[in-house]
C-alpha cells in the first residue's frame, strides 16, 4: 500500500485539474457569431435628457423659432441705428433665445446694472430690458465725445445725467423693437422706471417661466450683453400669432370681402388726375413761336368723333365734348377695355 500513496505535487496537480473542469461545466457556451451579427455596427447609446419639473418648457418650439427669427433682423437694424447715433461701427448679434425661471434670470445679472422696467401695451404685465454696465458706460462715453481707448470697468449705478443718456439708447431700442413686432401685434413700448439692483424688481413669481432674448453688442474692442426678458404670461394669449406662418411677411393671398371693402374705403377719397385729349397735330417751332391770342390751330380730327379720357396717364373712357351749365364739359360714352391692346 505504501506504493499507492500520492506525493504532494501529484495531489496539487489533481486539485488544479478538478477546478478547471468545474469552471468549464458552469460557464455557458457561446454560439459562434454569425456573419450578419459580425457585420452589424455597434448600437449607439441613446442620450437620455433629464426633465426638470421646476423648469417646464411652456413656450412651444415653433414660437421659439419665430422669436429667434424675428429678433435676428431686429439686432441688425438696432446695430445700424446705434452706428448712426454714435458715428462708429456697432454690431449687435442675437446670441440666444432661452426659457428659464425669473429667479435664474435675475441671479445671472450683475449688481449694479441698468435694469429697465418696460410697459408693453396691449401685453399683460411688464417686460425687462437689461443693459450690462460693461458696454453701457463705453457707449455713454462715446456719446459724450470720448475716444476709442477702453476705460476701466465701472461698477456703480448710473447718475441722473447718465440716465438721461441711457434714455436715448433705450428709445432707439424700443423704436426698432416696435417695428420688429409689427407683423405679430402692434405694441407700444414705454419705460416705466430704471433700477440698479435687479433683486429689488419682482414682476413675476421666482419660479415663473420667462423667455430670455440675449444680444451681444460689439463696439470696437469692447463687448457686452443686452437682455430682453419676456414673461410667459405676457405672450400666453398671443401664442397663436407667434408662429412661423403668421409673423413672416405674407405672400399673395385671396382677397376677402372685408379686405376689398377696407381698400375701397381708403382709395375712394383719393385725388386722381384726369386729362381729356381733344386732338393731336404737328406744328413747326417757327409757327409755335409766332402764335398769338386768337390764332386758330387746325387738326385732322372730326369734331363729331369721340374723345379719349386718361386717368393718371391710362386711357380709361371715351367721351364727347359739350357744355354743362355754361361750362365746358365732356360726357362719358363708354369705358375702354384695358385688356385689349
């Protein structure tokens, strides 16, 4: 029996072989990959965006696109007006149109700043126009005849004189903004008051959704932001008009009876020029210079033939000459067919 005793090395070899056999038995066999599976590209991971119930998107995507397109043109026109006023090249670019809460908007602003509280009839509530001091004071300096050298950044509220100058800037802004909104709704913008601390103005609850339209103003090497804040409750009633099909310039449409009546009423009292052609003839310059009172000019036109009446240079009627209550007159016989050449 002593010859059947296993050595320590043989025992360890048997235990290792038993462990490998057990692992192969518990591991499931994988089927060989097919050609279709091998050729298929790896499936990309889907991007999951978390939804924040504190920031619901209450303004539709179509309305947001309409606001973006509308204010892109506004930025170019406002930049042109500022360039004329400052006699320097000013570029105004639309940077973003976002939805956020009113508290997020106010906490993102500098303090102090130029915080204009706007009234926009017939919209409900108030709007906010914020002009960043980093660009406001250089613009004021340029209005007062300052040079092109950038000054140190000023962080203080505006003085009374500076507020008067800011009023000219905001007037240009609101005048151009009114034109941008004409195709949607005629709006009368007015500045109610100007504050320096945005935390002191509470036009809507902190969690109320607002639309923030941000512009970047570039004046030489200087740049700064101008923000227009529109609360959702102000544009909620006109959401149907803020669509890409309504705010753009309309194409050719079928005339409605109301449109025809309105146009007819507007042009009914318009003054037009009416000319009656009696006859045509040819005369030399010598005879023309020799004409005197009482001379008779002969023509080849028969007195019994009709006359042509032109309205604003267009032949419109045929008539015959006569008199009415002692005054020379023409009697309309027929209307000419303008479709015939």
